[in-house]
């Protein structure tokens, strides 16, 4: 009886194993089919976009429609700019960052780094992490001809604790008359934006104060009250600095509740009667957008602030020189009168010359806009990013190439914009997904931040 029972159990196991193999084969077939359909879907999207452009071109010939008007521009707008037919005609020069010159492991210990940026002369690297730390590293030390160079650079990094995970960080441009002061803003998950000054290998937390009439807000213990100066109600989505034509330093901060704070920042050397660890913050304007503000950037030498709010079909351009006038430009390009949008823009980066705007979307599509218009100059495909991803982009210094990440792998993709094609993949750039990308404004230096807990600095290969 026991023998028969054992045989029955053995038969059941054999049957289950065979059934499992059949099911596994079916799963593999379905996964392959899904991949094929995904590729086909992206191809169809590109074709639809081309058809839309052709349709608009025909309509323009017969009805005089202009592809450069904003969706709220008047029919008699004399300032509408014509599309430059020579944009991105020539191929790229082949010069872009593609070789690792420094790799910094575990700057945030066992926690993941979440964001990174370089200061004005590229000597300092700032990173924010899930551990709530802001870290400043003199990354050049990691390039020294020593086997312990990278380890030494990590050990000598300067750290300061914030109250919550640091989601975005950004170095200020030169403030006032000084070009040697390095101030970095850290945007945190608790909605706060904290300012720190790097000086003599240490980080100084700058207490913010704001004037109400002629009085300075003070806390109960006599210290400056910075509780509301740069505090949002929800987590920070993006930060951007600029210095405008009048040498005024501005900081824009966006959050998940749909607000954008535009603040004027002045450092102690301008106000000699306040301590050096205090910064003056003047809230110039608060913008209320209809959805979470996913991305923002300054354009036109700081005279324009561009924002994208989730769920909208347009980019919001605020004219900072003319009473913050709002102009909306459709993100649907040729189909600019369509209020429906099938994607969200999660990153906005102006080109080095400021004439173009790169947008990373959650539908495996990077878009190159002509700044200040609805013109779509190029669509870039070939990677994978959906609504659960964290798409990031960065320009090469020449403006001929765009870097981007993908949720499917650990590579960094390089597109030649003129040809709308991927010309190189930095294969296995990391062993974990790429969380953030940052391109230097000085030269061809790229920073990549990854969930493998490393930060890498990329430069142009030396031949």
C-alpha cells in the first residue's frame, strides 16, 4: 500500500514538472510577443507623429497655419518665430563623454544616492541620498594615480544631514560680486529646500530669513526663522538656479502639490550686518499650476521660467521681465490644438545655446523642442521608460548629442540629435539602474548616479 502511495506521489510530481515546463514555455513566448508589440507600438507612434507633421504642413499651405504659435497666441502675433529649416542638418562631431575617469563607491554608505550635480568650475560634486545626507566631494582626487585614490576621495567627502531624503540638489551660479562662494540647494522629501555653503572643506547650513515690511522674522529663541522661507507642503520635484541680466540670483523650486516658488537669494557679503551663516531670501512670486510640477528650467538668460505640470498638454513659460506673463506652448507639436496628451514630461533640460529644450517623457520618448514654441524638432526613441520609471537626460557640450537612461537596463544611451538615432550605448555603465544624469556646463563631463550605490564621472576619451 505504501509502495502504491509512493508511486502515485511520484506520478503527480512528474506531471507537475511537465506541466510547469509547458507553462514556462508559454510564458517565454508571451514575453517575446510583448516585446515585439512594444517595439511595434513605438514604431507606430513615430509614424503617427510624422503623419501629423505632414498634415500640418499641408494645412499650412492652404490655410496659413503656423507651427510656431503658442496655443494661446493671437492670430495677429507678429512675434511668432519661423522654424529654422537648417536645424540639426549636420551630423554630430563625435565628441561626447563616454569614458569613466572616476568612480565613487558608497558615498552614501548602504543608502542609494538619488541626485547629483557639479559646481560652476566642475571641481565639486554634490550628491543627495536616501539616507538624508548631502555630500560634497572633490572628485578630482579620485583620478590620482593611486589604487586607493577613489577610496580616499570618498573618505574625505564632506557630509551634512538633512531632515529627509534629498531628492534634488543644485549648485548656485556666482552670487553678487563673489565667484568663489559655492552654495548648494538641497530639495528634500519633506518639502524643504535647504541651502548650504561649502567653505574650507566644511558645509555651513545657511539659515534663511525673509523681510516682512522692515522687520526680520525671528524665532522664539532669537534665531532667524527659516521654517517658511523655502518650505513646500509636499516633496520637492525640481530645482533650478540662474543669475539674470541684472546680476540677481534666483532660485526656483517645484513641488508635488503644484506650486513653484521663485525666490531671490542674497548672501551675507551683500548684507554686512548679518552673520555669515545667514542668507536673505525674498519670495518674488508663487505660481500655482494645475498639477504636480514635474520639471522646470530657466531660459533666455534668466528672463523666462519654463515649467511642466503633470496632466497638462503644454509647457508654461513665465516672462519674468514683464509681470510674469504666462504663455502656453503645446507639447503635441503638429497637433497643437489637441488638449489631450498621452505622456508626462519628467525632466526638462535646455540646450547649451538655449535655443532648444529636451524633454524626457514616461512613454519611451525624448522630445527636442525649439525653445519658446510648440515646434518639435526631433523625437528620439530606442529606450524604455514608462509611468513607473525615472527618465533623466543631459546634453553634450556641443548640443549635438543627448544622454538618457532606460528602465530596462543599466546602460546610458547616446542619441545624435540630427539623425534621431542612438549612436552609442555606454553598455553596463552601472550594475544598477541609472537614477540621475548631470552634464557639465563647462566641458564634456557627465555625472551618472545609480542604484548600485556608485557615482561615476565620464569624460571624452583621450587619444
